[in-house]
């Protein structure tokens, strides 16, 4: 929930709209064809050319299945750097066929075991896409629309911002003013958006996402959505991405996802994954396609034991598919439709923290109805009595220092507050002073000052540190009053790729618990006890790529 107060989270579906300036090519009256052509397709020898019968004409290369032209109102939008739009970075040699059935044209692309499809509907300025991935012969799966330079301009977090100063790897950049930009910095989790794109000069170009049932990472996953650079722009539908991934890859059909042109407004909500009716696609013979009649629904009567200050999300997942839905704020009821038959793990999340799980079975054409789910108080760590607590347990670092910035900026960004500094319990600024991330090379050795009563100092206590992810096996070791040092804990399972520096704190939530003996505390109640939190690991590089971890909450139990 970075970027907003975790107690007042934004739950609406949203989209990314670039701060666009009208390019010179579009500043005047829009170029339009002299007369609208009829719906249909032609073969120019190298491409199948599809006229939607509206304002969009697109071309697909017969040799590769690449999308080589997106001509809208007579203006070309496809292409930057000599590259086409395509699956992954281009499939290469493929078998491409076309067929028309009434008001639908379907182009089918076969590349080894992978199948990809483009569809057009008469009178619509949309390109519908499906991708069926049967195995790992294509390492990652995305579709990227390569948008011509100058058509849309923006300076959003996920923009390269026309600068050549590299901060990290080859994909994080810095502006002259010290602000950072990267295609990774989308701000948004998958569940937060229905579409991404830009608008300028009375034209909107959008990528409407699919339901991600065969993707991985769950509802809170962040991935590439779009980018801009001096060479042009890219709109992504990420079907599987290994960056900071918490799940194994799923295989099967993903889609439809939609390239949609508009007159500058938002795409029609009828295209959104939760609303799209594809009855017209039922008869197209798309590999792996399952019509609505072959799917089921899960309906929950409610969730009790919730902390109503936070939103709750219910997820379904197995090795073959994933789904999610929001629980109603008033009573926790939920409904998740369009689910493929099978047995799933149902997980209830308070914000992003899993607090309950069970198994459910879904059958085609049926609704699995669940009685109200009771979340045991012990499942939410926030219910444990604490002497002191820094931040609440939400499965996110929201509220900590710099947490609101880290989903759309690099830690070195000029807007970031100092990553060092100590924390005093009772000061009223405990959470805002505590860095959301700790790194071995940057701010390891964070000091937390606190007082105990005589009764508290006479007893042993459990110290808990919750984390949301880690890089290079970074994990906390603690020292109390320079008198007691914890053992080095074993690292929990976490993604092995970059995370903290490319806009994501989402990994596997884990709680470290340290049993601190009474002998470690100061008996003089007027003095501050001092807790030191070190980051330990034998891995990692330097600076912000040294071993690190993202913090969820820290507390000392009564």
C-alpha cells in the first residue's frame, strides 16, 4: 500500500494516464482516411492487413507474427528503434494464418509450442490478444506495444525521461535534478489497475490487462506496465515475469488483453477483465480457451475477526491458476467469478498480510458458497499484547520512512529522506523515523531506544521483526544493550532478483522472533535500553545492492 496511509488505502480500480503533451504530428486537425474502408483483411505479400471498419488498420507480419503497424486515423503509432510489437522480444520464424468469421477476424501465430492470437471485431478500434504458453521454451512472457517516438510524452516514474545517466544496471536512470526513473517504477500492483497508457491530442492508446489467471505473483505483484524514452514508448502486458517473483510459472492461455484506441478518454469498461464477455470468441478454436460455462464461482458470506481499519483481499491459487477479489468493507463478503475448475488454496489477506487460509473446490457452472470465515485472533500478529510496537502488521512497509516513495523511485533518489538515523520509542515519530528498508552497506546498525518498567525489565520478552522481502539473504540480527546478541537467523525463502531498488517490497512475509532474556535489560528504569538491528548476510554487492530487507513491523511483546 505504499504511497498512501495504510489505514486509508485506495481500493478503487485505477489506470495510469501519462502527463502527456500533444506531439507536433497531432497538434493540428487529425489526419483521417478519405473514406472508411469496409471491415476485412488483405494480404500484401508480407503482412495480413486488417481494417477494423472503424479508424484502426493494423498489420501482422506473416513470417514472424509481429505487429508491424498500428494506423489510427491515418497516423502511424507502431514502432520505435526499428522494432515491432510482439511477444517477448520477438518470436522469430513462425507459422501465421488468418481467418474471418462474420464480424471477427482471427490471426493465429504458431512458434514451437507457443500459440499467439490477434482478433479484430467489426467497427471496434481494438486489437484483442491471447497468448498460450505450454512450457518454458520461451523464458519469460510479455507482450510489448512499441509506440512511435513523439506520439506521447510523459515524465512519470516509469519513464526513462530522456536522460542517459544510469543509476543501476541498464534500467534505472537519473534526471539532472536527482529524481530517478525506470520502467520498473509503476507504483501499481496488479489488482490496482485495469489498463495503462497515454492520451494526447485527442487520441488515447491503452493496454487493457487480462485477468492474469495464468500469471504468477498474486494480486499484490508489481511489474513493468509501460515506459517512455527519447526513442519511443512501450506498453506491456506481463504474463510471466521473473523479477522479484514469489511463485512458479504457470502455463496455459492468457487473455484476452486488449490494445485499445480511443478519442483520448478511458477505454470502455466493457473491456476490463472483470467485465469482458467473449461469447464471440467461444467458437474461434483458441488453444486452451475455456468459455464461461466451463468456469465456476466462489462466494463468501463474510469474514469475521477483521481489523476494519484495513482492506481485506481474498486470493485463490493453485499450480494452474490464480484469482482474487476484494472483501466488502461492511461485512467481509466476497465473490470471485470466472474460476477454472479445481481445488485452490483460499487465502485471506489483511492489507497484504495473510491471516487465514483454507482449501476450496470449484466446479464448472457452479458456485461454491462458503459460510462466514472466522479469522482467529492469534492469526493477526497485531493482536498480540506489546510493550511497544513500531508500525502495524500489514505485510507492507507502509508508514515507515521513505515507504511512500520506494514503489516509484530508486533509494538514491534526491527525494528520499536520509536512510540513517535512530528511533526513540514514545517520541511520537517512531514509525516515520524508522527506514522502510535496511541494507548491510547503508544503514545496518539502526538503534532503537526504549524504556522499561521495573516489572518489564525483570522478565524475558520476545522481540519480533516482520519483513516483506529480502535481497541477497539479508536478515536482521539484534543486539540489546551491547550485552546480549541474538544468533544469526536462517534466511527465509525470498526471490533472488533485485527488489528493493526496482520498486517492489513484495516477497514472502516472514516474522523473525528473538527470545531476549531478562538479563539483557537495564534495571535502571530512568535509562533507555538500546536495541541495535544489524543486517547480516554473506551475499550481496555494495551500497543499495548490498544485502537488505524490507520491514513490516517491529515490536516487543509483553
